DNA sequence: TATATTCAGACAAACGTTTGCATAATTTTT
DNA sequence: AAAAATTATGCAAACGTTTGTCTGAATATA
């Protein structure tokens, strides 16, 4: 039962022609006569011939494989993103090699190594929270492996990336609250250094200023996203001099923790204080007091777009192959958007 | 800036020795003298030599790659499982090729094709909900690609699999409720044909019988897991003749929907009726009325174990290579376990 | 009919690595 | 000093495919 798979050689031998003819026949090369072309294709079918991809990868120096490194698949954002990536990749006939960094820089480096060794054609990366040294990415340039970053983007020049602009969404969120007659609007933001934090703040300031509510720094608290820290931040906000009637939180998880703290403080949610958040967790319908609205960041689309961009880069690379040193860097920004939930909560 | 990567040839030329010597030197082959071994390894390091994996894959007819097909990454169960898979794979020096079937048989088939063409060494599969024809898996036998199934397992003989026995966990769940003085215990189960459904039912019957509560078929309702169907099932149970004071639900999502329905019926959760569930969603702490307890299925461990098993199979395959036709099929069963939540709910 | 053109196919190299076998160089044994 | 054993290295094939170049045959042009 030794089941060697049929090769091009096998076909050639059986038909008494050369391998090159077989190869060309299978590729519909014009130089091959109709008769032989048919004979080859028929036999290939009969034998269940399938080209040996490993041979082709080797021969072409390409693997049609994309490496994806992201922090954490269990976060809804990333599991959505990977779906977008997969779909786009399959459409472009690429396969996806996956790795999670679990927000650990060492793991990130290790994955990068593995993928490089596996000779992936390109990389899609959302960097780990704790990465602030980008040498391992810069080193990739030398290997001529293009990288497209998405969502979590390193602060270095000359990179390709896809991201979502949070400023607009934030402005929409504040305006939404303003229309609902809120005048003191607080924010529980993320870790100070995070770009995502800065963007949210910027949107907050813009919107507050435009609504003539003025920007009061006391109404913005940073936190490190742990349950405890969120609780502390919430308490601080809700027991301050100017007590907000609405709070914008860094993401849905933060919102949930903040709600818990607010309830501990005997506040009525959606009456004394209400929440608007980022991320749009699918599960939040089920929670007791989901945020009134969420700023959607379109993870699926981000993943998809990033993949399409990468594939485009890969095409270009083979087309121009080193001669034309093209140095345009893609910076693709999607717009976030406020989604208002219709909370028919029981 | 044409940056060809260094090859074994390059090293050979520079040191004026043959490629075979270089290859052997790099592999610490005993036949190579210490002097040359050192020189080769030094130069390799200096040149930043890295073996071309595509060449090796091709030459060895192995890719050190495992294909993983699972239904849906956004389900907590599977995103946990993939972490276990990844960790075990990396430990064994394998890389993971990922694909989601989204519970679509056609996608499943397509992924299988892609992975086969990419010449993965082995496969890890959790089948799609809608798969009831297993030909595409049986076809793999001919290609000599081992498959280890996990969690969702096809009903065919002679396969390797890792699964979690739900019977014990279910028994524990019922006993837990019994100790809390519940005597009428209902169950909202899954689609009738699903093996998972059958197992839960079996556990239910076992435990009820042992507790001398007798098995009352009216207390068990099947549903297709949609929100509407769950609501209908809940209503049926809670307006029946024998009204249960506790309900075991197919999974946490079902529990959440059932709670909503119960509240719609003006029942007090945890007073009039309480819930125990399967799956243990991390988010459920945040919900208004999380289940009192969950039957944990250890997805991470399932993934890990499945991967280890597959790698073992792959080792054996190369060891015995066709001569010794080993036909032991691994059937690995983990035990589920009831996790009681301490619901310090506000 | 002789020459140019087109068509159909074959030949062989190349991609980078591993590995069985042969051989040269060295050392050990008699 | 010759034979045997050991050690270190080289040669070449193999893995399956693609592709540039060459050749022979058929056809068209003059």
C-alpha cells in the first residue's frame, strides 16, 4: 500500500514525452499542441495528479503564505480581524500562518523568527502591548519581507499600516451624549502612553470644545485596564466635585467593570450615570447594563484591508523585482463609527 | 542592494570545501573534523546563514506544519483551544496553519483541499455543525495524512480523537443542585442529533435516577440554540405542570437567553429559578445573572492534548515508515468538571 | 524547389538541501 | 614496511517543478 503520489515525471513517462511538455501542457502553454495537451490533462485527472506545492514553493522562492501575529485571539476584536484576514487571504490564494503573542514581546520575536524561517511571503502584525523596541521588525527590511501592521502600530517611520481613526467616533459619541442632554461627560481612558489612549483623548477634547462644554482635565482618568484600576478610576470620577452624568470608557470590558463599581456606589445605571464605550462586544447585549452606544472599529474590515494591501505589495514585489525601488508606504485609515444600541433590556 | 540570502553553497565556496561537508558540519555529524566543523559554524554565524526551509521541506517531503480546522474562532471555546494547539505545536517545532469553517461544510472541504495541497504533515479538526457526510475526511487516509479530531467528532470508526466526557460534569451539576435542595430540575438541551446533546442527556438521566428524583422527559427540552428557540424552550419549561426551580442549559449562551426569557416572565432569577450551564464563558461574570456554576470542558487542554497526539503520530509515521502498519487509534477522553462560581454580584 | 517562418516538443539547468557511497588522508596494528 | 582500520572529506544523485534555449518538423512564402 505504498502510495506514492503521482508526479509530472510519472505522467511524462506514461505518455512518452518530456516533463517540460507535461508542465507546459498543464499550464495551457501555447507552444503545446492541442492533442498532447488533452492527453496530458486527461491522464493527470485520471491519476489524480496534484502539483507538489513544496517543490513549487522551493522552485519559485515563494510560499504563498502570510504570517499573522496578533496579541490575543480570545479578544473579540482580534477574532473578528482574523476572519477578515483569512477571507481576503483565501481569495488571493494565500494561506495563513497564525501566531498569538499574548502581549509578550519575547513570544512576538520568537514568532517572527519562526515565520521568517518558514519563508512566509509577508507578515500581518498587530504588535503586543508591551512592545516598545522595534528592532526585530526593522530587521525584517533586510530580508525583504513586507509587513503590514494593523490596529496596534509601532511608532516608526516608513511602514505600511491599516488603522481605524478613533477621533471621529469619539466626537460622535460625545455629540450623542450631548443631544441626550448630558453636560458633564467623563472619560475612563487607557494607559497614558498607548496611541489608542491619545486618540480617544484628542477626540474627547475636540468634541467637548466644539460643544462649548470646555475641556476639564479632571473629568478624564487614565487606567491600566485591570478590574481594580477601573474601579478606582470610576470611583474617582463619580465622587469628584463635578460628577459626570455620562462616562465614555476605553472599551467594553472597562465599561462593564465601571458599571459594577457604579452599582457598588448605589448609583442607578442609565439614570444617575450612563456609559458609552468602544469595541462593541457581541456579548454585551446580555449584560445587565450594556453601554448605550459603542464606537465600532471594524476589525473584520481592518484585517481584510490589511491583507489586501499586503497581497498588493507582494504582487508589486514580483513585478518589479528589485529594479524599481518603490518606496510608497501605505497608510490606510478607516473611520470608526458610533453604533447606538437599542437596549430592549428586560 | 540585491540581498541574496547566504546558502550552504556560498559557505562551501568561501571555505573551499564541499557542500556535503558544510551540511554535515552544521548538523554536528561525527564524520566531520573538529577544525572544519568550527570554521563552518563560525562562517555560518558571520554570514547570518539560515537554512532554506522550503528546500528542506521539499527534500524531506515534510513541512513540519499542522493544519487546524475549527468552526469559529470567536467562540471562547475554540479560541482557547487554539492557544493550546499553538503552544503544543511550537513546543514540538511545528507551525500552525489555521482555517475556520464557520460551520459550513463547503468551506470545510475547501480548507481540507488547501491544506492537503500545502502538504501539511497532519491535521487537527473540530468538524462543522452541519457536517454529516465524512467522505472528505475518509479520503485523507489515502494521502496518508493523519488527522486528530477534537471536541466535535465525526461518527466514523478508526479515527483518532480527543474529547471531553460531559457525563460526569453533568452528574456533578445535578448533584450540586440537589444539595441546594432543588428537586425539580429541568434541562434545555441542544439539537437532538448532536452527540454533545446526547451526552448531556445521559448524564442528566444518570444523576436524576441516582438521586431518586426519577427521570421526567417533560423536564428536558431540545432547542436549536437560536435566541428564539431558547426563549420558546424556556417558556415551555417554566409554564409546564411541574415547574423546575433549576435549569441546566446546553451552554452559557443558552443560559443567557434563557435568563432573559425567565425575566420576561417576571420570575426572579436565583429565587424562583436558577441556572447551571456548560462552557464557562469568561464574560459571564459581567452578566446580570450568570449561571451559578458551569461545566468546564477544558478547551485549552483538549487542543494541547490533540496536538501532542498528532505529533506523536507523525513521529511514529517517520519511524516505521510504511513497513509496520500500526493501527492503534487514540481515543483520549478528558473529564469535564463543575466549576461553582462565587457570584459576588452587585 | 529552395528558403523562410511557424509550430511542437525536447534538453538541461536551476532552486538548496540531504545522504549513500566512494575515496583520500591519517593513524593504528601487525 | 605493509596491511588494516579509522577518520575526514568529496562526489553525485535525488526531491518535483519551471523555464530559457535548442532542434526538428510542418507549413507558408517566394
